[in-house]
């Protein structure tokens, strides 16, 4: 833990690349990559970003109109439910696809890993992702998409251990909607979601047999290149990263909610939730032990988000309005200190 916090408090190795990409974005150029982590608030974040269509132009076909945004969300119809990097290619090919049918500047990657964010071809891109406590994230995913795992405590344990029955997806889902369309999938097994999912996605090892400490280092370094790290449990923290670094007022009233998670989860079957909560508890300790790398990534991501907002409060960028500077210094900073201490105690 000491090493983790030393890393978080260290100077930003990616500060030059980050500042340059963010400046271009605020000036109206550059592109945005949203790394959509499943059941970590990504869909809710998409809905918020869809309210900023003049700033964030999600890729659309020639016949897609504004009304289609509600249907497609942040998904790209050209490569829907497929790993963009595998299906399209690197940044040059993606840029070509973005400009074939219009002037688009944003893509979302839900069915594949993060690209090599420090490669020169991604120099003009800003990156956004969302994180949530690993246990609550996987429990939400099981309740919504994979509830056969909740048939019994033993079956839930089997899912945690990567031993799946023939049908592991929920009746109202399809395996392709969870893993992606073959062969351009995030992985060939749902085990990717139970085995250090964040670490795998951020280090580019969603198909690897296993991950280790060196992959955590890769994931943490990648997070340094992100302009916004959405923390599902901390709405205000998310809002001020968007404002400070991308110049987007993502929420009209960032203090009106404590979290986004309750809104989506409240729509699920109450019976399934109760059953899953009951049968999963016996496997919680084993899951947390198996996913200790992801817990490090989540804790470091939250700490990095806190530090970035605190840095904005210390030296507010010129595009912030006077009332925003006052708000972030008088209201947000004291909350950050409380949150920082709570995070350090985890």
C-alpha cells in the first residue's frame, strides 16, 4: 500500500502528453476514447455525455440522426459489439472511419482492451474510463447478465473460480452481448470479468491466461494518461475532472446525487438481487483475494482522480468561470480531503 501511494503521489510521467491532448480537445480538435468498463457506470456516463453532442460527436453512419443517439448510446453501429482494435485497427484506421461519413471525434470501446495510449498515433486523443468497487461491479454484472451463477452458493463459487455451466448468461441476454461478436471479442470466456478485469483491460491482456504485478504497473501507468477517471461512487469528483480538463460541464448540478449506481441497479428484478446477494456472500472473500490486483487499480484510480481535481483547485485553468473556481475551492476541496483519508485507510 505504501508503494501504491508513493506512485500516486509521484510527478505525472504523462503530464506533457496529457496536457497537450487536453488543450487540443478544448480548442475543438483531437479525439476522445471512452474505455467502457462493463457495469461500472459506463452506460450512465454515456447518457450524460450524449447531452453534449456539440462537443462529443459519437461516430454515426450517414443516415443516423440525433434521435438515434437514444437507441445507440455511445455504441458505434459500424463495429457494434466488437473489439475496435481487432476489427478496425489502430488510430489511423479509426480516424479514417470517423471521417468517412462525417466529422466525428469520439469512440467507445466496450468489447476490447485499451490501446497503447503512449504510442505517438494516440497523441491527440483524450481518454475517459469508469471504475467501481470490483466486488460491487461483478455482483451487478452477475445480477443483470449472468444470473445463472446465482442459482446456488456453489454455482456462484464456480463462476468466481472460472468453472461455468453450459448456460451462464441470463435468459434475456446473449453471450455475444456480453463478450462481443466472434472473433472480435473481449475474451473467449466470461472468466475475464471475474479475474482482475480492470487490470486485464488497461494492460491489454484480456485474452491472457493470467496477470501479475507487472500488469498492474502497466495498468496504473495507463491511468496516468486518462483525462477523466469516472468514480461511480463519487459524482462530484467525476464532474470536476470533466470541467477542469476537458472543459465539459457534464452535469448541471453535480452535487444533487451521491452516486449513479442506484439508478441503474434499481431497475433489476428485486428477487434476483436478493437471491444473488444471499448466495454470493460466501464467495466474497475468495473473489477479493483473487482480485487483489484490481483492488489496487481501483484504489489508485480513485486516488489519481482526487489528486487531479485537487490540482485543478490549486491552479484553476483559465476556462473555469469565477463561480466554478469558488465552488471547487470552498466546497469540493474539503470533501476531497475527507475522501483522500478514507481511501488511504482502505
